[in-house]
C-alpha cells in the first residue's frame, strides 16, 4: 500500500507532462489550435494596436485540424485569430501563456 502511495504521484507527473502540444517560455506565448471542419485552411494571427491590425503570422491547418503559433510579444496585447474576414475571435494574451484553442472552423466565435 505504501508503494502505491509513493508511486501514484510520480505516475501522474509523467502522464501530465506528456499532455498537450507546444509549451510557452517566459518570453513567448504559444497558441495551440485544433479546428473541426477545417480542410487545410489558413489561420491568421494579427495583433490589434491602437490604430491598426498588425499581421504576426499564419499557419495552415494540418490533416488532424491542428496548428500552432509561437510569438514573442513585447507586452500584454489583444490578438485576432481568423480564418476569413467575418470568421474570427479576439484574445487577450501575455508572455508565458500557453493557450489551447478548440473550435469549429466554420464558426470560430460561436464555438471556441
């Protein structure tokens, strides 16, 4: 019984350390995405500034509907994740964050 009590926390640590996609460090953020109904769609990441939207990166969704972005922001900021002009979401993201986003590619705003 004592062995089980000692081994169980170790097993849980090993299991949880293997979960998830990419992980952020203290100077960047990671956005791991998984979209249903995405057929090799392009996903765009843009930063909202006071006067404009600045393109940051783009990615093509893979066969499993997955994509990711790794960004080194200067500070806390608003970001747009979009597939098309009228299909997007807005996120507030800071350094050190790892975000796991799941949604339907046809309606991001209603399903994320």
